[in-house]
């Protein structure tokens, strides 16, 4: 190729290399912040009409829902009668419960896999302290004291009536939500929250023949009575199922149980009418009276199979085996697509901050991703006012006003044009229903967490005054 | 220590070669294709020393994941070759990225003019791009399929026989020279056969096939089980920074690689293509885990199948790829070397343009990918996969890409070559869902002497 001069060609080649090298110093890629990712990553959206209808119904029945996490973990021993009665009278929209199953098939309201933390099992069944809940009958579980540990652990809130509180069943929770309480031995003719509970008495064949305070003569099921101290609130119930390998068939059992007790909102023939009062919480008598929740994908699919079109919340936990392995946009998109495919209605991510110090997977760009398919967000678990303001987005607004304080609040100048409502939660699980009510402006003058406890008969404070 | 060992070995070799040269009273020198070669007067001993360097620049135009555009010296080589009687030897070291690594290190014995036996570290005879030097590829580096599936150099012994009509080479190899992993190395049996029904001045038809059966190297040793067998792995990687095409197949039992190749030239026209198909047979260690477990009150784990249900099914993995390229040479015609079963370097002053299409598929997915795991899926009513849960499997999502490249080569002299490439790459990789396409411009100034 006589047209080319060797030296010139080499120089031209070197120049070309240099030009490409200089060009490579340019920033050639869009900076991918979380918000860019949230808006760009491919995701499915909810198109199933029945699913959309359930989401619309939830917005109508329980907007800004206050979900009492295990009844209360702060004021009372969790998931006991005291916790659920307090949450009901305090004004929670939902009573949140963890569902497990006893060896005799009773659905329980209990969080931990074993009984070490929340009972006196080391005294009663020392050889079975680490045994799974499913190894115990209801009667065995009712023999345990599920309240004293709280008095020892949280001395500031200890009360005499918490001693010998019992492990609850799901039936107990529904009955309390409907305005009932456990029937107890009277004290001088008056209700005594510390009194011995009445159980169903059975004969040798297991037939119910009456009621007794002697647990050994019973099947462990409580006798209920109308709660004379009930203030008229009728909250819904928010049960959580565990991994199916722990309780095979749990979802089918739950469907049968809800139907039997008239709480299955999709079955008009058995659905119970639960009278409500104006000005009081009335979620228990709506189509959204039950919201199902789980961390397990497999359990979510079984819930959908056994309880279609009942509201469902996919709980998110960073690092779970079949949950959110990481908080990247890709990982979140995976779970959102799963939720669309399996007719989920609500996403339940964890929030950061004390005292739980969970991973914060409720950042604004993440909420935008959860909302993009059309889901609601019920985040967990709130303990402080700072958390409530942070995850409701108040700090982006002038005077850090909440939407409950000022429906016309204005974004602070530096955030105008960048912040939208879909970056924040719709509702939350709380350990302090009283705090959440106050935040939302729903607290009643003169009614405090402690006054509600006293009104319900848990009046004997034994901790620090 | 490895660096020192390699440098010492190289210096020793060069020293010995130089001292041998000095020992000869009458040495002749001659220039051949841009390199100086030494020979004893009787022609019995011949030596040559040389080297090469690649000066590269790459500019990425990416849409999501940032790639590192840069200039660099991607390779520097020094080598020495010796020939005496029926024997040839070569030692070739790379100093790329400030690391010393052995390339060709072999001894070759010529049984006759067309038959030889080679021992040492050299290219396994597999495909075209997998068994030729990067200085001879038409584009800057191999196609993505060639990068992913080409085997490269291993330690072994191979026999080769060729004529103008055919080329046959087969060998047995014992893993990579730079394998520092704990655990046993693997082995491979690799062979290539080429038939050239037309091999004339200005016209060539070359068709061939290769196969390689491989036991991959172990990647570690588990003292708990006193075993390394389950821990073998196969890696396929290609493309920009090996990001979008990258499959790491763990728990590999054995691997079979197949290749078909074709080259056709007519004067200044070139067509070249290859097809690759690979299968990795998986091997789990669930039997070992089961034997080292005992049932507990949680029911963990009562059967060997229980381990598979929990940890996932070890699926066999199949991957594939192909490329096809056409070229036109200005200034000379393509010529063929039957001894290497590939084309000769075009004459100095030649100018070459090429276009290539490549598809590389490192995805073998069953079920749904969620959270870095593959879940066995059920089917939606509309026939699409439904995101499912429960049992997982060990599918592989190494990515799939189709890329289109253009190349401009100028063979300035026997010592200097200038290359310019443009590539547009469509990406389908579950780990890089924001990336749909990346394109890049590459330039290389290639020196060899």
C-alpha cells in the first residue's frame, strides 16, 4: 500500500490511541442513584382486577392503619390477653399475631420458636426448654406463666396482673377483637384480671361438659365472656404464618378456622356481622377484617391458594433465605414480581432505628419501587416519634409537618420537585399504639396507655413508680 | 515467590541460550519476518529471541453499569526459541499488568516433516480462536464466544500430523500451569481434526471439529469432609471486564466441550466461523453431607434427598455460542499455513476490514431467578413462568449477548500493526438488568520483533 507512509501511520495510530484515551476521561454513564434505579428497573404491575379491588378496599377500610405489633411489646407481655385487650381499647386498627400450631392442632398466637424467652418453661418443663412449640399440647402450654418474664425484664412497666398471663390462641384474639375477654374467678364479686381463668371442662372422651378453673380437667380452651370494660373498638386481626416446613398445612387450617369463626371475608355465607359504633374502630366488620402476612414465599403461595382475595402482606427482611437477599434494585424487583404473580396486596418492609435496629429497607427509593406495581406499604416496627416522622416523609416538609397535622403542608425549598407521596409508607406496625395514635391526631384527651391498662384491671403497678 | 520463580526460570533460560550462542565460534544471523535469527554455521543449532507489546485504548459507551474506559499496555512478552536436530523448544513469558506469567513453555520433537510431539505448556488443539495467539486474531482479541469457550494453554503432551489436505492434533493435558488452588488439579483429553478439501493459491476451504473431555480443577479443599472432589468448578467469561458474560459453574463433575469451525478464502475475501457447545455435568456433595449429619428434633435431615430439597438440585449446565466474520484484504491475498491450520499474517503494507456477528449464551436457567437463586417455577394460566418458591436449583445465569463488530487492521510492517475495532453488544443478564446495550471502541498498536 504505497499510499501509506509507515512513520505517519504509526503516528496516526498513536494519535488515535491518545484520543480514545482522552475521551475515556469523560464521564459517560448516567449516575445511577437509588431513585433512578427505582424508576428505570423493569417490574410487573398489578393487573388482576380482583387484586386491585382488594387493594382499593384496604384503602377504604383501613387507611393509615395502626397495627398493634403482638398487641404490645412495650406496655404488656406480648401476645397475651392483656396485650390484646390493651391494644383494642387503646384504639389500634389491627391486632397483629404470629400463628403457630400446638401438637393437638390448635392455632396459637406466639412469636418465638421455643418458649425460653416468654415463659417460665425452665421451671415447668426443664427437659423441653428448646423444644419447638409444635411439641406441646394446648393444655401443656396453658400451664405456663407467660407474664412474669415481662415483669422481670421490663420492670418499669411491671404489673401484678401480668403474673400468670397465658399463651394465647388465635381464637382468644378473635374473641377479644369482638369485645370479649377470658372469664375469670371473681374477687369479692368483681372482675379480677389476675383471677384464675375458666377452661372448657371435658369428660374422659374429650367431650365438653362444662367449665372449670382446674386446668387438669380441661382441654385448655378458655371460656369467654363479654368484656364489661370494653370501650367499643372492634379492630381487625393481622395473622402471620411461618415457614411451611415448620407447620405443614397451616394455611389450610387457617382458612378453615377463619370460616368457622365467621372471619373469612370472602365467604358471605359464614361471614359474621360484628356490631360497631360510630367514632370507634370498626375494621372487624369490614371486608379487610383479616390481613394475612408472612416472610415466607412458599407460605404466601399457600395462603393465596387457600385464602384467595383475602388481603395479604409480603413481609420483607433483608438477608432471609427465601426473602430479600439484598437491598439492590434487582433484588427488590424480584420480590415485587413475585408479589404480582401471587396476588399480594401489601408489602411490609423493616425500618431502621432503635430499639430494634433492623435493616432500613424503607428508604424513599425503595418505597417508590414497592408502590410502582400498585401495592400498599405497611412497614414494621415503630417505636419512636422520629421513626414515624422519618418514614412518613415529614422531614422533607416545611416545619417537618405531618400530613395528619396539615393536609396542605409544603415541601421545603431544597426538596421541591424531588419528593412525592409514593416515597413513603401507608401504614405501620407499632409497639406503641398510643404513640401512633398521637402522631395521627387520633388520641383522645385524657386517655393514656397507662390509663387504659388501669381501666382494664391491670392497675397494680409493681415496678418503679 | 511465584514471580521470582518465573523470572529466575526465564533469566536462566536466556542465559543458557546466550552462553550457547557465545560458545559457537561461527554464528550466522539472518532477518526473517521482522526478527533476527541466529544459527550455527552448520545449521544444526538455531536460536531466536523476540518480544511483543500491545498498546491499547478502550472507550466504552455504556448505559447503566459503568465500565472503565482507559489506555493501557495490555501485554508485554519476551520469548526465546531454539531448534536443534529434530527438536524445538520455546519459552515465552508475559509481563502484562506487572505480573509474570508463563505462556508457551514447551519442547517439540519432530518425528518427520509433518508429524511432531509436543510436551509442556501450550495451546490445547481446540477450535480456531482457542488455539491461536492473540497476535493473529483478526479482531482485537477473540470473539466473546472464543473468549468464553476457547481453552487456551495447559500443561500436557500432544501429537500433531498434517498435510495439505488435513490437520489432526490430539493430546492429554493436566490443568493450568498457574493453578494455585488447593485440591487436586483436573485433566483433559482434547483433539482437533481439520479437512481442507480446497487448499490452493488464492482459494481455501477449511472445515474442522474439536472435542475436549475435561475434569475441571478443584477450587479448594474441605478439611471437614477430607475431600476436594465436589469442589471443582468451570468458569466461562468474556466481554467488557467479564461483567455481562460470566458463568461460574460450581460443583462440576466433568465437562465436555465441542467445536465446529470453518474458514474459507477466495483471493482477498475471508469467511470464518465457529460454533461452540458445552456441557458441564454437576456433582453434589449431598451424600457426604448426609453421612456427616444426624437427625434432630427439627427433623433435620432424615434423607439424602432432604439435602437436595433444601440446598437445591444440581442441574447439568449447557452453554453455547457462535460467531461468523467476513473480511477483505487490500494489498495482498489471504494465505494458509497447513502446519498451524490457520491463516498467515498478511504481508506488510496490507490493509484489512472485517465485520463479525457473535452470540454467546451462558444462561441455562430452569425456573425463576430471585435473590440470586433459582426457584423451581409453576406456570401461570397464560403460560408464562410463575414466580414460585420452595425448592431451588443450581441453574446458571452467566448472561447472553449478541454483538456486532467492525474492524480495521493495518499491517504497517512485519513489526508493527495498527488495529481499530468497534463493537455493539446487546446484553441479557439477570445480574445486570439495567444494562441493555453497551458499545465500545478499541484501538491497539501492536509491536512484535
